[in-house]
C-alpha cells in the first residue's frame, strides 16, 4: 500500500465494472501501473494474472493493516496527526462527521485535512499543529500513500471497537449490580 496513492485508490473505488472480472483487473492494472488501455491490452494473459496476484492484495485485510503514522513528511512540509482527538473543536468534529457521512472516498482529502495538519512546533515525540480553519484543499492529499490513510482509518476503527467493548462491559456490570 505504500506505493498506491490516494488518487489511484479512489480511481479503483470508482470503477463501474464487476470487481475481480478481467475487465476490472485490466482497468486496475492500468491505474496502478499508469498504463494506457492500449498498453494493458497488449499484456499477455500470463502477465495480467501475475500482476493480478499483487492487485488482489489491495482488498486483503491482512495487507491493509497499517499502523498510524503520527508525523508525516508530505509535499515539503511536516504534518502531524491531531494529537488529542478528545479535544477536537466543534468545527473539526462537525466537519469530520459530515465528510465521513458523505462518503469516505468522496471526501478523503477533506478528512485527511482535518486529521493531519502542518506542524507548528515539535520537540521529541510532542508537537503542535496549526489551528483548524475549515479551509478545503481538493486534491491536496491525492499523492499521499494509502498506507498512511489506512493507518489513520485503522486507528479510528480500533478506538471504535475499544469504546464499544468498554460500553458493553460497563452495561453488563451495571445490570449485575442492580
């Protein structure tokens, strides 16, 4: 996933053909390898099958289990993942909720712009990020490796699972106490 960009991943998600079909595979190879449809059509079936083994790993949860990268270097700047999600501002939270509800891939640039912002100060493992302004920069994150996006997504999913488990355990303990 380190070599696959946000733009490429979005293009794959937007394909209008049946996933796993030869047509889907040919289009996916074209997207990932930056090949024209004419060049893809000249591949042998054996070459396409060999490449397909790599492409199929994209949907493999084991391959997509990326860790959160708190600090990233991107387009000549250092960006930090929001250092304290429990202190999201109302604007950050509302926008994040709206963009997530509107479709992750459709709003991935906006979501990443909320979660990762330029670092103002940094010392050791600590950093501060620029304040959230709500400004939207379409396509800003298109060249970002999907491994970074998946790391942020996995972080949120793990928090959700933990909170759900803690809530369920709390409710069970409360029910037993009454």
